[in-house]
C-alpha cells in the first residue's frame, strides 16, 4: 500500500484494485448508512468514495451519468416523469433535466449526508439536485417504490453496488415494484456492474429484470476509474416491442453541443448494446 494513495479494495472485484494518488483528504465521516470519503487526486479531480468503493471521479463521471440517463430517455417515446433512485452526487439529475421532453424529476436518495457533501465538494455534479424540475426526497428507494404506482415513465436506479444499503435494489422484488410504479409503456435502467467481473452480478440482475419485464437488455460504457474500466446497465421495458439499441429520439450535433453532452449520441447508444462474444453468450443462456 503506497503512502498517499487511495486504493479500492473489495470482494466484488477479487484480486484487483484501482488506485489514485491523493493530494488532499477533503472530508471523512461515518453517516447513519455508510462511510463517506471525499478526496482530491493528482490526476482525476475529486473522488466520492462510499464504504471504500469509488462512486465517481470528476474526470470521467460524465460517461456514466450521460449513459445511465440518455439510454432510457432516448428509448422511451415520451419520458415526461422520471424517477431517480440513489444518485446522491446529483450527476444523473443534471443530465436527466437536459432532455427537452422531461417535465418532472423525482429523486430518492437514502443518505442526506451524501447530498450535503456533494453540494459542498462536487458542485459541478450537485447542481442537478437544485434544478427547478427536481423534487428531492431523503429515503430508501425500495420503500419509496412500495408506495407508488403507475406514476413514472422512466425509472433510473443510480445505486451503489449490491453490498450495504443498495443490496435491496438488485433483487427481483425491486424490479417487480418498479414495474408497478411505471406508467404503461414505461422503462427502467439500473446500474448493473461490469462484464469483466466474475461475481455474476450482470447475469443475476438481468435475470431479475427479464423475469419481470417483457423486454430486457444490457448496455455498457467505459469509465476508466471504475474497476475493470467498464460498467453496464440493465434495462427493462413494459412494451414488449421495445428495441433498446434503436433510439427513438435522435439529437442533432447542435442539440448535443447545446446540452453539453460529451459522451452520448445516437451512434454510441446503438453500439453500447453490442457485446463481446463471451458476454453475449453468457447473457443469451439466461
Ligand atoms: N452517480 C454515480 C454514483 C453512484 S452513487 C449511488 C448512491 O446510491 C449513493 O449516494 C447511495 O447513498 C445511494 N443509495 C444506496 N442505497 C440506496 C437505497 N436503498 N435507496 C436510495 N439510495 C441508495 C453510483 C456508483 C456506482 C458504483 C459502481 N462501482
């Protein structure tokens, strides 16, 4: 362990660890739900770490936040009402409100301290939390889902990994609750781990999604500072004819510039559902 470096050690990715040279420890505390660490790094800007796991780095967060938001938003024909579960840094809200069809965003994050600390230390992400279209609740996403039915066009689950407070957000019962909370024709998109990990998280999450939704798929994006450099999303739709890899909303180059999108466009949307052979085979066998 090199002095002055942060290393991400976790059994979800046995035998590997991503490390960053730290220039300053900005904040460290134990909240009611988790250990929260914010540091400044030499090469990747600020880092938010929960229970020892990297949630985002300022240098590449745009890839994850744009993709988890615009993949479902551009697959749905009319995404007016959106629910975000988790996403305490505010980056997903920042992206979702950019879509011209989105009228209202509801967000439920379990840890009020993550919201407060993101506002303080990650303002370029947390700006999303204060947007006039966003209504923010502090609470558990699973419990929130039990109390809502037929309300949302799109549900984005920007959750931490399936250990700690987010474990319930990967279960089949959570996918069933999301189905009830959706309006007819609704879509879900959930953080679902990397195909390079051998813990079967992708397969399990996709299986749960498939057993609840008539159409389901997996897409991925590259995020250099997440373990294995890659992370994916499981998507489910109430419309059995949904073609996930075929965006129904295509933005022009000008619109993409105006929305300040740095990663997402319709070409990367299509390509993100094209999986390498080993992953395609593993998923096909479900
Ligand atoms: N935008 C990328 C960052 C995240 S943050 C995930 C958020 O989910 C955290 O703020 C955490 O407090 C919140 N969370 C965890 N459990 C729940 C729950 N049950 N209900 C509501 N919110 C919850 C995602 C990082 C992905 C990391 C990949 N390795």
